[in-house]
């Protein structure tokens, strides 16, 4: 039994704490990836050894640092927009906080400080904007990882030959092939995150003062998005550790 609060207060607060910790982990992994990419870029000169492609057609030669710099800039935008606000939920059964009386703001501030959260300016039982905003950051992280993976998939094509991925990917039927499995997985995961984000937007409409249906749908979607997005960053770190970029005469 919990005086003055409701189960949603506990679960929403727990969600924000888990999202906060997940953001910290993914942010650190993104920083590590950015460093690896910069090291990879610095191991190459500014000699034009890659082909820029626009609208799926060969454009003009570019350097490896120019190619990788595009990836790094997108990661840096992500890092600059890392979520910083994770809200305490304290609304009570009907969201009116009546049982706390004049002490409500003091209690809310003390609880938020103890838990490492931010005291909300209003009860957000049916206002899921901050949940959606944080989920969108994870979706954007997956998008950037998908962009890197998509570029790598083009670079390792047999008839392009600008890069090679070490490790697995051998074909069971055609021994001459080396399939870019990890890059394919990253791109598939990124697209999966996009579908989850669409569902989270749908789940963000909560009727009246509290919703059972929309809230339950949120439980089903948010963990899958966060886990998959985080995994795209882990996989992209591994991909960059195992890629070799080759000089091609253009």
C-alpha cells in the first residue's frame, strides 16, 4: 500500500531511472565510436581514394577523412543533444496530488534529488512527451549507426572494393564470398527502431487522467527500442574495429 501515490508513479519513475542509465551507457559508447572513427580517419591521408556517390551515381573522388568526417559529425550532433531531463512521477491516483497538500513540491523536490531525477512541473501520467523525446534520441542513434552501416555495405561490394570487413561472413554455398553480415544486422536494427518509434508515437495518446491501454503498449515498445538502439551502437563499434579501407584508383 502506498499513501498518496499510485502504481503508475512508481513505474514511471522507475522507467525514467532506467532511461537515464541507458542514455549514459549509449552516450559513452557513442563517444568511444567517435574516437575510433577519428583514429581510422587519421591513419589515412587526404589523398582522394574514395568515390563520392550522389543519387546512387559516381560523383567525384573524396578522401577517407572526408568520408569518415561525415559520420563523426552526425555522432557529435547526437552527443550534443543527449537527453538531460529525466522526470520524477508523483501524481497520485487521479493526478491531482491532493493527499500531499502544501507539502507536495517539497516532497517532489526531495524525492527527485534523492533519485537523481528532475521534479516535474506538472503530473505527466497522460503527457508522454518526455518519454517520446528520449525514445526519439535512441531512434536517432540507431539512424546514424544505420547510415554508417549502409555506407559500409556499398564500400564492401565486390565491384567497388573500397573496404573489407575482417572476421565472419563466409558463405556456406559460395566459398569466394565474404558477406558483410554485421553491417547488414546494424541496418536491419536501425530500421526496426524506426518501426518501434512509430508505435511509441501511437502509444503516446493517453485518454482522460490515466490510461491502461496506451500505458501497456508503451511497456511493450520502449524496452525493445532502447535495447535494439543500444545494440546498434555496440555493433557499429565492432564493425569499425574490423574494417580496412583500401585505396582505389579513380
